[in-house]
């Protein structure tokens, strides 16, 4: 019974940390891209973030960080994430 309570507390702690991390995710103002016709990543749109995180196989923090570093151009973001 004691192990069950400990496991339950650990699981609840992990859920709380994940929830808290999601709440603290900063809003990113993307830089302008060089080519206006190039595909871009809108990090303020949850569906767009979900799409690009799946396509690039990264989490939302890494995606938003790369967009902050190089702008919203998808090709530049892809290159930035690949180089890390």
C-alpha cells in the first residue's frame, strides 16, 4: 500500500510539473522572414505549433526558441534545429 501511495504522488507531481510548464510557455513574436512566399511558422497558433512540432520532431519550447533565433521561415527553422 505504501508503494502505491508513493507512486501515485510521483505521478501527480509529474502531471503538475507538465501542466505548470505548459502554462509558463512564453508568447513569441516571430521575426519577419526574408521571403514572404516561403512557408512560415506561426508560434501563436496552437494548431500550427502542433503541426510543426510533429513535422520537425521537436517540442514546442525548441520550436519557439528556433523561431526566436532565426525568424518564422520554416526552412531556416528546420536548418537551425538540425544544426543543434
